[in-house]
C-alpha cells in the first residue's frame, strides 16, 4: 500500500486494474535455507550500485536511479539473474546510512511512488539516503502479467456462474493460470515475500549498511516481518505501518477487506451526498443503490476506454477501492465518477488504476530492467496474486470448492455488495495452485531482534487494527505498538503525530512506549 500520501492514487494492499489476475500455474516454493551448504552469493553481495539521474516523464531532478542484480533462484544462483530497479534521494544531513521503503501492494512499484510522493520523506534525508525499489516481478523488475487471462476467474465468481459444476470453475482458473505463466516468464516460480526478503538483504549490503533500516507500509509490513525472521541480527530501525496479518487464511482476509472497503465507500457516499455536484444525488441510501447499479450495468455492458480495452464494473470496483484509501482523493473520485455517469468518460476513473502500456513477457533468465512504457497494464494485480499465492499454503481441492463456493460467495456479498465479488475473485486465483510457502505462518514468530515500531490505525479500511495487535503478539517482545486513533490506510502520511514519532525513531532511535497513541490531527498540537 502506499504510504504516500499525495493526491495521486496510492498503490495499497488491494489490487486495482481490472478483475484481479491469476498466477502461479507451476510455481514452486520460495527458496528458504536448506540443510545443505549455502550457495555462494558473494558476487551479489559485493556488487556496487551505479547511480544516475532518473530518466522518464515527471521524474524529480534530484531523484537518482540505479539497479541491483539478484539471483533468480537463491537455491541455484547459476540459474539466472534479475535486475531490480532502485531510486533514492540523497541524504542532506549527516548521513548514517540508508532507509529502504516498501509502499505495499503486494505488487506496488516503489520507484514511481517515491518519484510522485517523495515530499513526505524529505525529513528522513536529514540522516539517510531514502531508497526504494521495484520488487521482483513488479514494475520495471521483470514484471509479471496474465495477458488475456484476466477475465477467466472473474467470470467464475460471477453471480450467474453455475457453482454446481465446480469443474467449469477450475477449468477457467487453470486457463487463466496458463496465460499468466505464458506472459510472465521464468520469474513467476520465484516470486513471493521469502525471496523478496532475501533481495532486501542484498540491497542492504550493496547500499553499504551493516543493518537494515526499513519503513514498510501495508504489505510492506509482511515483507519487513519476514526479513526480521530470516535475518534477525541484521535488523536495524524498522517501522511497520498498516500492519498486515501473518496468519489469517486468504478467505478471512478477503472478507475483512471487503467489509473495510464497504465502510470506506459508505463514508465517501455520505460525504458526496452533501455536495450538489455528487453524481448520485443527495440521498445517501439511494446513492448506495446507484453505485451497485452502476457496477452491475458496466459488468453487463462494458464501455470503451482510451486504452482500447472495455471498462467493466469490476474495473470500476478496483478503481474506487484505490481511491478510498485516502480522503485526499475523494474530490477527485467524485469528479471522475461524474464524468463516467454523465458522459461515459472513463479517463478520470482510470486515473486511479496503475500500470504501464503493452503486455510483454520476460523471455529469458538474466532479464534486465524493462522500459517504463513496457510495464504491463495488469502488472499490479498480476503481481499481487502471484505474491499472495506464493505466500499462502492453503490449497483447497475440487471437493472443497464444491462445498465452499456458494457459501463464500454469499459471505463476500454480505460483507460488501460492491467489493464482495472482486475480493472473491482474488481468493479463487489460488484454487488448484501448488501449495505456497508455510514459512510465514510457521517461522515468523517470537523474534529476537532490535525493537520494531508497529503502527496500527483504528479506522484503516484495508488492514484492521486488530492485525497490528495480533502481529505484535506473534512477533514477541521486539514489537512496540503505536495506536493511531485516526482514519485511512496507514498513518505516516495522514497523521502528523505518527509522522513525527516514526521519524524520531528512524533518525534518533527514540521509541514511544508500547501502547501509546496518536489522536486525530485536529486534536494533535
């Protein structure tokens, strides 16, 4: 998720563009330490980063870009390599090292987010180079894609789908998976948080830091927690904001996410209905019905978009979900919805989706960075599902699908008449896929590391506050909790109090007492 906190759409925990794409047809388990001797990784740890001015539209003049090379497969580093895109703002004060940022997703590209929202992190340049990256499979770093497979599983979750014949559902899932494998190339079996964490450690060393200083948002908190479990002695000052769950099955996560997004949508509608320009009128109850009707209408009869693809109701749901993460985006969302409702113009609402241009696969190991214009339009949702499936060990079979699909569809639709189907589609993406790693559930617990600051926001629509409490308990005495009694996804950009306490910890090591809180900004001096 994004931490930023500009008025640009944030890449949060939920996917955006289109019906979420499927992944991992033949993905194996992420590489973890084996009982045998560790492969020689010295050539990766000893490399030097060549920094230069970032190229591309709207890139800040003082933002530098570079790359780091990592093994495709940590268990077999001779099998090929990947280049990961990096960007940094140089330290302006006395430098104490680097702080690495992950903006979440999973599937969010860090480089464009830091370029768009770097102002929020300028305070950290008083002591650090502020660095971010596009994780493996994301953005310019060997991006995954599902090509034409994006619609297959969405149709399996449709209310008209015949759930009494689960084989038809599975056939659609497998067809979509084949498209993902075709368009994603060799990175797909090696995607996931366990491998991304190992990439973090290579970055730490190549940046010249003995320990990792880290600020992760939403999914980025999962990545940080996995790093702490894999490399406990390398943890420096680590902040996890908008804390993700480490234990809940994807089915439960999806229901919680749908409920949170529905609450956020209703808050937006209540706000919109007070404005004469609201495209749904001034009656909030009627406006909620109109939103549901608009989604259903576009699913039945999609409209053309400037990208040449049809824009469906599920595309709309993804875009709305993206905009709801921050109240700063609500005026833009209102205008975009008015354009869509009144003129059939999708340009405004599609501004809340993420992606690049054409769909291209990665043909060979050793893939370098792709051009920013060649990042697939569906990279964010495709990467989101690739990573979530790789991180999740639950794989119900056909019999379980037969038993559960009708119940799950009812639960998801009850949680949210708008976001329920979208979230159920995400869940279906992993059905029938090889088991993901059990490392996160089994090993990320009772850590003996330097203190880590966990920030939970009470009104967070994507990562419920209870996940912060549960994760802190699971991590053990190393976890220090900051209770942000505010609204929105993550706290760093929306709360001056959280921002100040996080910066104090990262820059000076000053930790608030565990259980201390930040009030809403209007109550904060």
